[in-house]
C-alpha cells in the first residue's frame, strides 16, 4: 500500500509497480483488485497515524475539500 500511494504523488513515465521498484506488477494488482480490506482496522490505523504525526494537544481537525 505504501508503495502504491508513494507512486501516486510523482510524475510517472513508467508503470506504477516499476516506479515503486517492484520487479512485477503482481503485488500492486492484487492490492487494487483482489485484496480483502478490514475497514475498521484501516480506519483505526489512519486515526492513530494522524494523531501521532499531526496531532497537537489543543488541536482541532478541520477537513476542507474546497481546495479542488
């Protein structure tokens, strides 16, 4: 997942798997097409990451999608 997200943020002239350094596209194809996701676990991991990396003791999260 980390490799897939990383290649989304760079101009890609090659296939995403190749850009990420994978020898074949199999892993990323499985991630996108066949992997089973535990939504609650992913949500909890993301929440913990945001809290640890971006959180402040007196912070307030604001989500604003009007920047598009």
